[in-house]
C-alpha cells in the first residue's frame, strides 16, 4: 500500500497545479504578477533528496509525460525539464536530509532554473514575447514566493512520508 503514496501525492499536485490553482491566480483578480505553481518540481526535489536519484528520475519522467500530454501542446518540454530536476537536484546526502533550509533552497533553485529553462525555450521558438526584466520581476519572483511557501509547508510531511515509504520498502525486501 505504501508504494502508492508518492505517486498519489504527485498526482494530487498535478491536479492542483492545473485544475484548482487557476481559480486563485492573482492575475484573475487584476494583478500584473504571474504566479506559476511548480508543486511537482518542489515535490520531485524533496523525493530525490529523501528517497534517491533513481526514484526521483522515474517519477519525473512519468509525470513529465503526463504533464506534457494533458496541459501543453509542445511535447517534451516538461519531460526533459522534470527529468533534469529529478536527476540533478536529488542530493541524498545525510547533511542535506537533516537540514531544514538546504532542501527548501534546493527546491527554489530548481524552480528558478526550470522556469528560466521554460521561458528561454518558449522565447526561442516564439511562444512568448515577454522581456527578460518583465520575466524576472513579474513572473519569476512571484513564482519563487509561491513555491517557497509551499516548500516550507510540505517539507516535513513529505520527508516523513518518504521515510515511511523507504522503511516499508526495506521491510518488503526481507
């Protein structure tokens, strides 16, 4: 049963990102700021830190494909971006796992790099015409604020969930 906890959490984040969040967006209420929820990126970083690189990479590839198919017309953007995040930021060192600040900072760096990667790619192929300064101040900083708040809220529960899943996995291997 515990094998389904992490995919269920990621699926819930995917649904919240794409379905429920648009009802609460600041631009819906007249603000010029664009807050993009990157809950999957934050969770992939945390899963990578607490369960390991291979687990994070598998979830990143699977949910990247789902995200691309469901929410975008351009296939491969999220698969590649999530896979890079799942691989590069899966630093499962004991010092990082025991820290509170480092996983949150890693998640924010991952969100910033993922958003910049997506912006650069979309700018290159002409999907967006937003300038660099507007991107940083109107989109990147509010996005980091939103995802930083999420990272602070979910760090401890996700850490405990990952530890529980790993413990049950070791018990099954016996």
